C-alpha cells in the first residue's frame, strides 16, 4: 500500500487498529503469547501511521481509543468524537 493511499485513510486505519487492540483482550481462542504478539504488531502499525502523518503534516491529534459514533441519532458520521480527555498532540 503506497503512502498516497494512506493519506486519505490515515484515521480510518488508526480507528481500525484501536478497535483491534481493544477487542484483542476479549478473544478467547488465542493463546496469551499470540495476543501479546498481535498487540505489539498493532501498536507498531499504529505508531508507523502516526509517524507518517507527522512527517507529512506536523503535529496531529493522538487518538488511542476507538472513536464513538451513536448511529441511532441523526448526527452525521463527521460527529464522531473521542470520550472527553485532555488534548494531546504529537509532533
């Protein structure tokens, strides 16, 4: 996957990795050593995508939890938000 493709999907990939990392602990058919390895790989990929975004754009918001979107409301998907927390930027 080239970096040009990543430019349009940066936070989509970050969100998918955050969901993966969150749900990994609930997996019942994986050995603990496999969970640890998959978690390390997921964190590495998330860090790599952030690294590429910082190289291209400078400081970017650091989102380490999946975004929340209540699809039952009539709000558009652009209203996705992280649970309240202190702002954090990486650069």
